[in-house]
C-alpha cells in the first residue's frame, strides 16, 4: 500500500513487483539476502492453496511461492492477474536505484 501510494502521488509507473501484495517478515528478510536470485525472472510463481504463515487460510486472494518465499497477492482477483503484473513489473526494476521499506505493524507485512 505504501509504495503504491508513493508511485501514484509522483505519477510514476510501478517499478517494483511488490505493489498490491505483501510478504511476511521471515520471508522478506530471507529474500533480501539474495534479492537478485529471487527477482531474476527465472523463477516461476507456483500458486498454492495454503499458507505457512496463516492457519486456516480461506483463499480470499492468491498466494504464490517464489522458490521458498511466500507472496500474498492481497489486492489481486486471480492468479492470472497476479502473474501478469508480477512479470511486467519485474522488468521495470532499476537495480542501480533500489529503496527498501520495512514496517513492524501487522506481523511486519
């Protein structure tokens, strides 16, 4: 939500695949340790019906594994939309100009 608002306020196209979704903190920290591997575009999203972080997940939104990282596509209607936007935005990453934000509210999501 935060990043989406920043891009919208500045009138910029989304240059990160992490818009409209979240990652639980253990996975986020793990992913940051090897970011280029996870965001290389060489790993396909594998959609799953259960979460390792949420008991009795009701499938209200798509969840995908990016290798061993769980991605929660909270603001996406289905797997197709999540995949299309993830792939398109991966291509827009500016690897020489990255900013990271971490929030400890709501289980650090």
